[in-house]
């Protein structure tokens, strides 16, 4: 039973890290788009 709990916790942590990376990449894309479309050289 302990193995199942540990595997579930690892899965939850993995999903959380992937979600955080996805959010960070979306922020980077928005930041890059704003820099590219700005008129400041």
C-alpha cells in the first residue's frame, strides 16, 4: 500500500512541476511577443 501512495505522490508532484513549466513557458512567450512587437529598438 505504501508503494501506491508514494507513486501517487510522485505523480502529483510531476504534474505540478509540468504545470509550473507550462506556465513559465507561456509567460516567456508573452514577454517575447511584447518585446518583438514593441517599437523600441
